[in-house]
C-alpha cells in the first residue's frame, strides 16, 4: 500500500475510516477525467455514473473552495456560492487549484489536500451507501461512505447541481 499511498488515502487510514482503493487504467491522452473514471469503474467495478463524484475547485470572493458532485452532473456555481454563504463563485484557475490542493487536475481528491478548503458535497451523495471520489491520482479512486467523506472534509451538504 505504501507505493499507492496518497495524502487522501493516508488521511483515511490515519482516521480509521473504512474505505476501498480502486484502480483503473488512465489513458494519458484523456482530458475528460470524470468520464474516463466513470467508464472504467463501471466496467471493472460495476458502479453507476451517479455514484462516481468529481472534485471541482471553485474561486470565491476571498479564496478557494471545493465542490463535490456526481460526474454526470453540472455544477451550479450559484447554488455552490449560496451554500457557502458568498455572493458568487467561479471555476478556479487550474494552476491555482493544483497549487492549493497539492494534486493535479483529474486527480484532485476532496481528502488530504495541502490546505483544507471550505467544501460542499452535493446532497445526492447521501442517497448512496458508498460513493467514489478521486484518491489523489489519475486512475485511483476511493470508495467510502458519503457521511465519512462529509465528516472528514467538514463539508456542508447542499443541492449544488444545475437543473
């Protein structure tokens, strides 16, 4: 496990949170990381797309935050801002997101980030016994109880999808 350990995995191990590390083949030419994760994890582990969650870093008027929502869903920046109690939000600059979290885009985990950011998890996560999110590296996901994710990230839970 030491070879595959990421800060996200290490945080769960340290906290004693039950989880499973799932791997899938990451094609380095892929730029739609969420779609790739969904396709590969559905094929290898039988999960449905709405069970696989993406981690998006958003820019707020004073700093960054994290939004965690199902891969097939589109983030409502307005809903995320409202949940976080700010007037507006925008997608964060890629370089800024990577610098703040310590992860590369396509492998940003909501767990084990360099600096803990305010986090909002989409309410649909609580419909599942287990959800999947990035383990901190492309081709590596974590399966864990959504309530454990919320607790570990001290997240707010809100409906942050459009539509």
